[in-house]
C-alpha cells in the first residue's frame, strides 16, 4: 500500500487519475446528480464520441458502473440508467455510520506515529480554514482527514467501501445547502474525533463518530 502524503492541502492539488478513471467518475457523477435520469438509455457510441475513446474501454467502464448498481443491462435492449432511490441514499448513510464507527475504533488502536502526525497537521489546517470561512478548501481537507483515518484502520476492504460510500453521498446530495454555522459545527464534531485519537481512546472515538454521522444525516434532511 503506497504511503500517504499531505498534497491535498495544496491550493493547486488535483487527484491523480487515469483517463478511464476520470471518465468513469464523470459518468457516475452524472447519474448520481440526476443529469442522467433513471431509465435513460446509455448509448455507447455517444460516450465514445464525447470522451474520444473506443468502444472497448467504454464497455469496460460501463461494466464496472453496472457492478455498483448504477446501470442495468437489459438483453436485446441495451444499458439503462438505474441510479439510486432516496431509500438507497438513506441506507448508505446508515451503513456508512456503522462502518465508520468501527473504522475509527480500529484506526485509534492501529494508527502509526506518522499517520497520527498527518492527522494532527490536517486538523490544524481545518481550524485555520474554518476561521478563514473557506468552504471549498474545508470540504477538501475534511475529505483528507477522513482518508487518513480510513488508511489508519489498516483494513483495505473497509477503506475502499467507505470511500465508495463517501463518493455516492457527496454527489447524490450535491444540491444540499450548507447552513451558516456549518464550518464551525463540523469542526467541533471533528475535534471530538481528533481528541480521541490524541488520547488513544477507541470508545470515545466511536462515540464521537456516531454523533457526527447522526448530525450529518439530520443536516441532509
């Protein structure tokens, strides 16, 4: 597993992805956000023309998206957008909450000194950009904070699953409005999680994570 770094703190940070990964992500975002509507037919040639690639990689991309339940292939008819229902999204919040609580328990028990140092630096930046009221930067740093914790649990399947849930929830709720006190509220929720790491208290971390996820679900409504 490659080492992490704090590149995401840079103002010009861009995640490194292959062309195929970028195309797959863009198609999934269009489905999750509703720009591609449920029931809409996916035309392979249209995607080839749009992204400038051949049918073979497009078919592989669609196969991976179908494996996540966002597309359904009907024999002799083609591929159609399936998307997620509101119930699916609610379920993802509940499943993410349960996994994240356990992830934080394990991460507090298993985190290395280098990972803890990265978490501390990231939290200090969270404090700074909360004072600066920089929502865009804070959303990216919050994601980095989560990424460090997911990596620190040292369980690849849990790390991969939590990143997938975060992606779904981010774009399925892309129209959500952020309340005026959002940054300061979320900072304090993360402070409780961070404090549990610094005091090496898995149960306090699990409790703080559960409270944070509950309040996240409430904010979505």
